[in-house]
C-alpha cells in the first residue's frame, strides 16, 4: 500500500492564505488526520469530514441534478463561467430543499451549510492560480462530494463527458479530472493526487472506445488518481459496523469501522486507527500483507460458506455494478403526448412562454439543435397543462357561483306571500306584548309579597307586646270581626288553608282584640283582595291563552280563599 509517512508533503503550498483562515479548514486541522500514514485513507477521511460537515452526505446525485436544472445550468456549456452569486443560489436551494425533506427529529441549518460549502468550493478553485469557476467545476465537485451510490454518480459524470453516441470524449474527461482533483488539492493532498496532463490517457490506456460499462469499472478497479473516491464511499458504509474482536495493538474491546487481518501472523487483527497510523506489536510488521474486512462473520458462517463453495451451491461473485446497454438512452419524443393547442388560452400561454424562453435562454445558443427541439416541446407541453389548469379553475369558480346562488334566498321568493309576513309580524308583536305583561305581573307579585311580609312582621311585633301585658290569651273561637260587612260572620279557617303564607296569619288573628289592629288589618286585606281580584281577572281573561307562572296562580287562589272564609 501507498505510504506517506510523517514527512513534509507540502500540503499547504496549494492553499492560499485566505483559505487557511476559513472556518472549515480550521475544523479540519483539529481532526488530526495528518497522523494517518497512508495518503489514500488520509485523503478519503478528510473529504468524508468535509462531506459530513457540509451535510452533503444527506444529498444524493439526483438532488444535485434537480438543483442544477432549477438553476438553469443544464442548458449551459460546460466551459461557461458562472458568478459566485449564482453558485450561492444553487447551493442555497440545494440545502433548502433538503431541510424540507428531512424529518422534524433531524434538522439542519441551511444557511450555515451553504456558507461552509461555498467557502470550500471557492478554496478548491483558488488552488490553481489561473483557474476560474465554471459549470463543469461546479458539477464535478458537487457530484463527487454528494452522497448516494457511486454507480449513479459515475453515470452522471459519464453523461457529461460523452458524446451523443455514448462514447467517452477524452478531452472532456480530462477536464473533469482536472476539476475533480482540485478537491484533494484543497485538503493539502495535491502531491499525492494532483492533476497531470497524462492522467486521462492512463485511466484507459488500451481502450480506444470507452463506453458506459467500461467507465463504470472504476468502481472495482479505480485508477491511481481516483483511488480515494471508492474508499470514501466504503468509509461511509462501515462507519457503524461493529466487530466483536479486540485489537492486537490497543487491546480495545470491539472495533468499529474497518478491521484488518494479517495474512501471515495467525490471529493478528488491527482496528482502523492503529492500522492507518502504522502501529504494530510483536512479530508483526507493516510489510506484512493485510486484508481489509468491512463486516463481521462468525466462524460458523465462514465454514458454511466454504462448504457451499466447495459443493458448488453458491453462485459466482456478483458484478461490482449493473450492466447497462451500450447505446445511450434516447431523448423522449414528446410529439405524441403534446396536445393540439387550438384554444385561445393555450395560444396566449404559449406566446408568453416563448417570449420568456427567448429572453432568458437566447444567450445559451451553444446547445445542439436536438436539445433545443426537445425543450421547445417541453415548453409546449407545459403550456397545454397551464391552459387545462385555467379551464379547471374557471369551472370551479362557476360551480361555486351557482352553489352560492342556490343557497342564498332571493328577494323575489320572500315577497311572494305577504300574508305570511304580516302574520309573522303580528305574532312577534303579540309575543313582545305578552312578555311585557308577564314582566309586569311578576313585578306586582313581588310587591305583594313584600307588603305581606311587612304585615307579618307588624303582627308578630304586636303579638309580642300584648303577651307581656296580659298573662292569658282569649280563645280564638270567641273572636269575631266587624268590618265593611258586619252581617257576615266566619270562623277561622283550618291551619292548612293558611300554609301558603307560612301560617303567620293564624297566629296573628289569635291575639287579643284590639280595634286599631283589626282596622289596619282589614284595610290591608281589602287592598290585597282588590289587587288580587284584578290579577285573577287578567289571568282568566280570554284575550290571550298563555301559560303563566304556576306560583302566582296558586298564591292568588289561596288569598281569595282566605278572603271568602274570613269575616271580621
């Protein structure tokens, strides 16, 4: 394996003084990745840290393609330059869409991730003095640093560096290598993985026509300049893999990540931290051949698989990547699914879209005629969809208007029957009058009860004064009343007849014969009788048939009964 040792590798030479002051490079220096002896693992660890720190491991290549299309960079020549503002808008939209997709338990700061990633990309561009920010550099760096499957990323890269026939264009691939290798140079690994003009030819020395499947063989057998790229993906896959064995050097219980087993020393195994830093013990040496394990298999599982291979029960090893057709995928012919635009709305929308397209994309005339035709057809399809949407919205508005007209009563319907309206007004007026009358009757009842209560208190006071003056009380049966009608004489009513006023009247009439007290009581009784009589007449009048308060009716009946039975 390739070793770099602890010697000065000149990793700070390509970086500028401004890049050293950037925050992401300060955090990178705190991780102490320079202690790793192997340059391949050192580069992969650094780029993996940059990927996770910028949250690019949460974004796959399809999200990158979508953001590039939204920014309008898919229709621009690869060598065309772009501004820093446009790069910031592209990266900002990338992380804003990511924050919307993530669950509430896993949130990110889109603004902070945008600043960190833009800083790193600009630092990578500044590694070469004469380099500039181009569309290809943005696509190459984002496709290299994003997450997802390596095969999908390489397919996208091949689509950018191949011709319409699906054959690799070596000059475009050379430009891609030049931009992609700026990433190791930005993390001070330029001496190990820097760009040279012979790299593109050395990647495919024997093939004259490199097709897609040949290009994807980089996954299984990468060239020396790109050996760190598959390793970075393997690092991501084994970050949480646990091996229940102890390291032969640090004696740690269990390993996480890669596990390295010596093929010469029996039972000698190292964790990834000890192996990357060149730690050895006992008779083991760094020159011994080591085997890298990315998963743990028990001894029983290993014996079973060995027997299966011996008996031929296990098929051969699967290919490192799927096999794709050699011919490139043809562009979709939209002529059969684009509707005939005959309506006026379709024509208006098509004219607007055509003007917008001409105004914004006329400067990008470097595209091929077939791509422009496909884009025109896509615009026509979107125009038709917009026209259909407008028609649906108009239909919804019309249905809502009809529904509101049906639900809302018209004034003509209300004036068709004036008799009902007049009766309704009379009933409401009669109802108000009855409510007012009921209120007045209840007020009169309250006044009568107050007067009766005052009389009861007065009678009790008189009875208390007479009890102190005379020791004996006359019999109630000897008391007779002389009033307005002296010819009528009544005995006292039974006690249950006076229960409505609490039985206090009977006690009051049982006291000694006092002329002035009887006169006052008779005057009060006449007043109560007259008032109650008028109240009863009102209640029993035939002018209205309303249900009055039962308590008032009972009280009036008992008071009238008292008036008939008593004769003073």
